[in-house]
C-alpha cells in the first residue's frame, strides 16, 4: 500500500450508522489531483460496505468533530475470531481517544462478515500457534481492503497519510503483525494478544511496534508475543537488552538501542486472560478494564516513536 493509494478518493454516497453505503470504484485520476474531504455530513460512527477483490466487505468508520479539510491520522482496529468491528468499537474506547486527539478510525469486519466462525483475516503462514493449533488464515486480499477503506474515508476526511497505524486483538493482532511486516503505507503497529510469522520476508525493513498480552491468556499463549518481540527487535536492529517500566497491572519492556523508526516494546499484564487491556467496563468477556489501557499506551507509543 503506497501513500498515493491511501490518498485515492472514492465517489460514494453519504452514510449513516443504520444503512451501509456501497463505495464506488476507485478513480484512476492521480491522487494529488483529487480533492479530499468533499463528501458532506459524515461525522461520528457510520457503517460502510464495498466490494474489494471480488468480496463484499463491511466496516465501521468513526470521524470525530472537526474540519473535513484537516489532515487526520488514521487507525485501523481489527477484531478477533468470532468478533466484529462493532465489538472493537465497544471494547477499546478508541472513539474517545479519537475525539481528544482528532484521529480517524476504521473498524473492519473479517472476510466472513461480523460475528462468524470464518477466518477473519489473511495473516500469512507459519504462525505462532494458539493453544488449539495453527491459527486459520483467510484467502482474501486484506491489504487491498486497507487501501479501499482509506480511499473511502478520505472522501469524508482528509487523511495524514504519513501517520497510518494498525492495531488489532487476537486474530486482529496476528494481522497487525502481518501489516507491519508487509504494508509500506503503515507507519507503526500495535498487536494485542496475537502472534506472528518469522520476519525474514518482510517488505518493511523496520517499523515501530508495541505489543500487549495477558500472562494468563488460555487461547493465544503469551509466549507468542515474547517470541515476536525478540524477532522484531532483531529485525529492527535493536540490542538484545531492554529496559522495564511498570504500568497498571503489568510491566512493559522497551528494547535498547533501536534505530529511529524501529522501537520495540512489549507490555504484559499479570494474570490477565484473553482480553483487551484497559477495555471498557461491561463490554463483555474480551474487555479487561482493571489494567492499563492498551489504547492509550499504543497512542502514546506512536506519538513518541512514529512521528516526525
């Protein structure tokens, strides 16, 4: 995904939370010849749909109050197996952060749609295994889906294509690793409770990455993030040593000697199960509100290590 691809605008109708809209095919005009933020009325949460690589895809978009001409960073928030984009809206409190920090958000649904038992994302192969075996990988083109969502959103809101981030939970965490490895237009990532494949085939030579995991995760073992952090530190060119700091309910390890644009950090939470750290109270079994907020920690990390 290139910066030019992220800046493409799709000519689509207005949207509402209750009625999804179909985005029109992308225009062939040069990105810098297309005005962004020209589609009126899209603020708050809206549901979208469009066909990408022959597959109908759905996603929710959140745009905070602000000027459509203001170039906002974009964060993609990917859900776990059997979950949905809406569930990530409910759990993560990213919309509250977006209001404060002026960030555009995309909450995509997996390839089988929301709340299904279909593998949600194309996450690559030879992955760190879950407790039930190899995680399933979907066959569709989720990188093209990232481009299509960005192009659609840019019709409503001009985007800061230098600051595009990917996070996700569980299978969405696996996808966050994969995107950080393979998508040039992604500036930094924040996988939560996921794992990755080995990184020798990465398109990106390094990317800032912060990971989160509960030590009592019975679905994706915390060792998947331990090994991923070691692999990312080596891939990014960091030292083998790290510095620790305490956060609410856990500890973060920040690797020493990382080059600019390659910082690596791993936050593990004591006795936390398979859930989003600092998630919204009452949002269900995948939300653990008594721990430090992964949402806030990721944003602070990105602003420190993935910003010029």
